[in-house]
C-alpha cells in the first residue's frame, strides 16, 4: 500500500481546519434553534435547504450530485472510470430541537475528506490513481421522527426496506415520503448504485452519543459491535367517557393504561441495569380533551441491549406486564414491531484498519459499542464497513445542548481522510 499519510493528513495545515469549521458553521445555520441546536426533520423546508447547500458545495468541487429513488443524496467522483466506489457519509436530518452535530458532522467530514483525496490525487499520473472511486452520501431520514422507521434511506439502499413501502409512509399530517420529496425536488429517478456502478466499502464517522470517550479522555472510538433493539408501535384501546360523571369502576381509561405501560417499561430497565435501555415516546392521546376519558393512546416504545438473549427475556416480561395492565385498567393493548435488529459485529478488518490509522496519526483510541442505530448498521451487512466515533461531551445527544470540541471535530476529519485514502487503494478488499 502506498504511504499516503504524510502527503494527506500530516501535511494538512491550519487553513484546512478553518475551512472545515467555517463550513460546519454554515451548515449549522439551516434550521438553527435559539439554544444552539437545529430542527430540520426529513424532507422539511429546512432539510431541503441543507441538501441544496451540500449539493452546491460538492458540485463546485467537481463531484457529480445525484439523488436516488428514496432521496438519498450522493456526490460522486471518479479516479478510475468504471471502478466501484468507496462510500462515506451519514445524515443531515435532525430530531425536533436536536443537536447540530448528530449526523451532519459525518456528512461534512466525509465531504471534506473526499475533497482532500480529490485534491491530492489531481496531479497524479493515471497509473498512480487508486483502485476505487470515492462517493459522499447524505442518507435520507435516518432519524425517523417525521417518517418511520429510522434509517429509512439506508434501509431501502440495502434492501431491508421496500422502496414503495418507504415512499408510501406518511407523517402525522398524512403527507407521504414521496409527496414530501417531490415537493422539495429531491426525489431521484434512478437507483444510482447497481448495474454498472457499485459500492466496494463504506465508512461513517459520528459523535459518540455516549460518555465513554468523553469520560476516559479518548479521542477516537472504533465501533466493533452494535446493540440489539426492538422498537414497538403500541395502541392502548379503552372507551371514551365523561371525566366527571363516569364512575371510576366503569372507566376504561386508555391514558391510565398507557401510563402503566410507561412505568412498566422503565421498571424493566431498573431490573436489568445497564444491560437494558428502555424508552417511551411520541404519545398521541385521543380525543385529547380535558373533560373526556381517553379512548385511545398511541405510542412508541423501544428496548435495547448488547445481548440478544436478554432482549428476548425482556420482551417476554413486557408481554406479561401488558396482559396484567389490560386487566387492571380495563383496556386492550395492541403491539407490533416497528423496527428490530439483532446485536451484530462490525467486520474486524474495518476495526483493524481504523485502529492502524489512529496509531499512525498518534490519535488515542478505544473499542466501543454503538447503542444507537446508524446507517452503518445497515451498510455493514452489505459491504466492508468502518464506523468511527469522536467524543460527545457528557454523552448529550438528540438535544440542543449536544456538543463536541473543535479539536475533536478536526481530528476526526484527519482520521477519516487517511482511512478513506487507504480504502480507495483497496485496504478492505
């Protein structure tokens, strides 16, 4: 493998950091919230503005920008016509009043890393060009807050989610994914990859969204595995009644049943400790009137664990608790899986490659698991994949207080640049 470390990463001057941080500030202005976060849910106007900015940035630097049939946004650059691509990126959609680093950092880091490779190799002779081409990706709807499930774009890309099912998915106002993307002019007409254009490998860098790197003072996390997750859509069905006139024993209060379910899910986490994370969110109460006993409550629950066996045990206990709640509250609980994945390992080759890069660049590193889902969770099942974390201060994420220091942001770009430089030269194939 040619030694590209000195040429690309170590030789980077301070101006490269300034350019990256300036671009990150510009990107963070789209959908900016007063407390320093962003709100740009998938296929909203703010998301469209962000996508337009990225498209212009890539096109200005010679990348071919194209969207696929579910709105994944790609910037393609050829070193060797007809060769497969090393793909790198993340997502730029956010949670409501979310953080400005989650996802967006990974897309911009990939764009800057790819552009450094482009610049470095521009004057190289044909026989010195790398084995693979480079591509940047902004995955559609990773967050899953406006449209469910999460990781939708990479799910369709990897064949885990049917395209038409994704396009027909609606938000709370009944707007479909297809309508929202068409309204922004962001729905592509081709598959982009497949046929004559293939992906050789994938890399993603992300803030940790956890505390391990921050509390140990480590700069880089090498993700070697992912927690398993069960996500459920729950409907608690009761009967509408008057809040004053209806006797307590005659009530079938869906909101009471839902409250018991929320407590039950938290108690599961207390029972298993740090080996199980649980949550409940997005409650919709019907009819949501101050003088009406609720007839329905719809909500989302999730259970996550590093152990598939523990997750199955927790799922069985949850079923038992729901049956008891049905009797106690006089309601019915309907449950279906919205999205599930098993705990899995990332390929050792990707971990070894990124570890070697960190060592060569003098960057402290440690192995970490990802408790959250990422687009790399899908991609690792399709091609050799590298997943990297940089510190997230106090582990805060999906919130406006999310923060990562400039030095860590820039070091992450260095590591990703060098990792991609080795990947385009065939390090993972």
